[in-house]
C-alpha cells in the first residue's frame, strides 16, 4: 500500500494516476474524500485521519507536514511501519550552504533533515519552477491580453506537474532513487515574457508580459499563503535570473525514459484556464 498526501493537488493527483496505472494499491489522502475523483481502485481517505496502517511507502507533500506538524506526522509514520518516504522538496535547497540563504530553501531543508533522521528510506525530489505557477496569470488573461509582473527577462525552466508525478511514482515503486535528491526542470529555459508569448500562441491570441516595478508586483504577491518573506525571496530570485538562462536537468528523461514535457504542452493541457 502506498499513501499519497495532497492527492488532489497539482502534483499529488499525477502521483496517484501514475501509481494506479502501474497497478499499485493506493490510498489517496484529501480533505474531502466524498467529492474527490480518483482512478478506479484507489482508496480515498481524510488527510486529518492520517491512515497509514498497512502502508509501506508515503508520498509527502510539505504543506501537509506544516499543517499537521512534522514531529507528530513522522512519528506516526514510523509507528505505522512505513519503510519509505518520498518528499516533494525544492531546488531552492542548497546542499553546500548552511544555513540556507532563502526561506523557501530553509523550510524544505529542515524537513528533509527531519526525514533523514527517521532512519527510513527516503527520496527528496527537488523541482525548480512549476509550470503551473502560470495559472496565477489566468485572471489577468481572462480580462485582457497582458500579464503584469516583475522582471520580464527573468529565466526559469518550468516543469510540468505530470513529470514531477512520474518521477515521484518511480521513487515510490522502485529502489532506483533511494537516498537521492534528483533536481528536476523542464526542457527549456524561458523568460516570463517567453512564457506569456507561448500562452498566446497556444490559445490563439497575442499575449504579452508587461514589466512592473518589483514593489508593485510584491503588493499583488503578498496574501493568502505567501508571506512577505517568501515574496521578497522570490523577487530576489527573479532578479538574479534576469538575462541568465537556467541549466536544464536531464533527470526527468533519465528517470522516466522520456523527455520532459515542454511549457507549450503544459499550456495546451490547461488552455481552458486562460479563456
């Protein structure tokens, strides 16, 4: 039995899909099992109940850990007989830096270390920029053809959530990634302006990215789950990526046996969100 936390989330849903297609027994945890839709044969359960009985492996979404408390969750995991934890971490974690130089990396690094200290098998998957972050532009593009944001020339290598799910499933199903921290990217380095243009090409209308001052962008970023510290950290990252193409990781293709999906493919999969 493999338990997947955040099973209706952007990445968790693909982890469930990949595991189900591989014939694994899956228990998908979500806040509202009654309304969740999963592949046939997948068992739905409430996240808050944390039903780990009979499980051998756990896909761990950090948001669930921070909500429930790492000490409680990891102790429960050990007591339940789980042997392996596959965590969705972040490429913001820097192995050669201590302490971490940004709050996102610090949060994920702390949790990675707590998992290591359990003595269980582990894999920490470290994706970079999520392609799905572009959904944050959806409301702007429903209202017009312009995306407003900071640092139009900042480069990212956005990765499709389906590729993250596929890598996580391999880590849960095989021993190939035990004790590893694969860093994942998409197959191309794109500026924010490039991403806006590609969205337009896919949905069939011109879309452009108009740069605004960082302080203006910050006002729109702060709120909900984004703290001022995280917004400031992201803006510093964006500034540091201006006119600097990002290295492309070969890990998605090496692990899954197929090329990473392009940003244009991601847009095609989510085109309805922008119109």
